[in-house]
């Protein structure tokens, strides 16, 4: 036995947290107006634009991670169901100690 175990409710919670974080990043207010910083205004605006782009990339990554966790949960449950139905039952093996 591998010793690995997955808890579907934990996987749901993780996926939900990832999805929630992505949603918060995507719902951030619009970027502020261009700064009035004299000669460096363009540089600051460029940095803010780059930050906005990177935030969108991060939000997309979090959404993708949430999708992967949900897909893993579905696959885990399908395999678990198949194992219960298809594998031979051996008395005493696979039972948890009480």
C-alpha cells in the first residue's frame, strides 16, 4: 500500500481557496490614473501596467490550479469507487484499526 490518502472535502476546500484568490485578483479595481511624478511618471506607469499584467497571469494560474485540483478529486473518487466495486475483498486487509 502506498500510504497516500486524499480527502475529497479537503480537495474541494483547496480548489475553492484557489478559485477565491483568483476571483479577488480579477475583481481588483481598475488601475489608478497615471501618476504625477514628473520625469519618472512614464516609468511608474510602466511598472503599474506590468504589475497589472502579472496579476492577470497569476489569477489565470490560480484558476488553472483550482481546475487541476477539482479534476484530481473527480479522478480520485472514480478510482476509489472502482476499487471498492471491482477489487476482491480480502478479510482484514484495508480496514482501519478501530
